[in-house]
C-alpha cells in the first residue's frame, strides 16, 4: 500500500486504520486476481460503472476479447452472500 498511498505515516494510528481499511477493500480484487492467475487468464481490472457484486463477477469471469454482461440475478445473489458473510465474521 505504501507504493500507492505514500502519504501514510505508520506511526499515526489514524493512518494505520486507513491503511487497514484500504487493504480490506482490496480483497475482492486480490481474490479475482488470484483466481484469474490460477486458471491462466489475464486479470480484468474493476470498472467504475458496476456495483460491488457486479465488479466482482466481471473481474472473475470476463475476458479481454468479449464484453461481459453481468446477470442481475447472479449479482444480487453475490451481494446477498457477501453481506451475510461479512455480517457474521
């Protein structure tokens, strides 16, 4: 994180909290990157036009040569799963 957010001071508790928050927020991107690497496909970057769940599905299953259409039923299911999982951790 220090390469991207160089203003962070590790001695400051608010900066450490911000760094932890940013790292947790990057977990879906890291999970998608690990999956795409494991199956030998190129990594797909997140797009700002999608919601959290739609972005996760797009990063997991899209390919560079084809436009990926996110199924709204799948996106809603992923969103519900993430909310339930995060709420009970």
